[in-house]
C-alpha cells in the first residue's frame, strides 16, 4: 500500500531530507567564508535572543527543521518552540524563541525562515482545501508535483495542514496513467492488461490505481477491480455518475477526482461523493507564509567607530 504516516510524524525520511537540504542551503548562504556582515558588525562574544513570530494567519509546519538548523549553529540549547506543527497561527503568534551567540542567530535567520515559511505555506494552503470539503467524506491528497529534493518535507507539511499523502514516488505504488495505456492500446484491452501486469509485478499489498478520462474507460476499470480509479478532468455530472455506478456495483474501489481542481471548485467536487481529491496546487502553488524573526537584544554601552 502507499506509505502512511501519522499526521505530524517527522520520521527518519523527513529528517534525512531536512539534513540534506540544510547542508545545501548553508553552502549557498555561507560559502567558504561565512557571514561577513555578522563578523563585521557583531562582537564575537555578544549574546542575544530572538523570537520567531507569525505575521499572518495560517498553519505551522517546519519546526523540526528549524531545530536542526539551530543545532548546526550551536544553538540547540537555546532553541525553544512555543507552538507545535499543525497549530493555527494568527498575526503576532509567538512560534519559538532562540538565544545564544548573536552572530549565530543572525547567520541562521534566513535559512530557518525559508524552511519555516515554505512549509507553513503548504500546510496553510492544504488546510484551506480541507476546510472547503468539510461535511463530506472526501480526503484532500497531494501529488508528485513537489519541489525537486523537497518531497518528504513538503508531504510532511501537507499532513500538518490536515491533508493526506498520495504515493511518495514511483517506487511505492502503481498509478497507471494515460501514456501507459496509450502504449498498451494495441492489446485491445489496455486497462485490463495494465492492471493484471501491475498485480503480477508489484509486491503484495501495493496499491494499484488506474487513471481514466471517460465513463466507458471507468466501467472497464471498475470491472478489473483496482484499488483506486482516478477520474481525470471529469465534469461534476460525470463524477457523480461514476460514484453512482460504483455504488450500484457494490464495489469497494475508491474513486479519486483530479485535474484543475481549485478552492472555488473543490467543495462541489467533494459533494459528488468521491472518496479522494488530489490537488497539485497545495504544493506547487502554495505561497510562503509570512513569518519573521524579531530580535530581543540587550546591548551594552560600549560603541566603536
């Protein structure tokens, strides 16, 4: 089956993804020389504190990544979360505190905010879709339309926003799409042939899903009993008809809607009775959430020119 995780579990895959990305981010930012500005303006012995604060409403995601960044800068003991991933935020909400060497705090600031803003933005966008389908039984799922290299973290952020994860990649589930079926078209029964081949090849328990774009294709797919049928770019009328036909057949196949679904249309899609709605926009088009780092510095009276 497709990999499942508790909503806010930041497991080994997420941890490893974060460590790799942090290394790249710090290499970009610090290069071989380090933070020239902090070295020029902040005494090496100076200490201070700062607060991560929300500037707009949203859903928090990414605190474990910030903790790893703080550790890289020797600030692990001084990093104190005040909220948890998945928590709602309002303007002014205190998210976390960090204290220690001032140079380190200033040097980590942008990298930490980049991760926190990006992941909280995805969680927030996901939550908007989840709220829009409240009262239906449809689940909101992500897709593979993620930022290259960020997949585990972005899918973690989706869970923080109340969404669910589709397959992680090509390795953990089968999704037979239109181009696969086009290649098999000469067989006379591409859907049946593809599902049979997938069942034979994939390890036991692997989810097998097939994408269709007409009701005729849907009928054939339903008779082949995949785990899920993806209804691609169906009209709302045809989505409801597919649900009716599935229910009339007493099939346990799950129905997933996808294709061009946005916040304006997702509620109506959910009301057709589909079980799942996959939305690429919750990752590929999520705007970053505005979060800032406010310094709390106690300066001494010594000044230099």
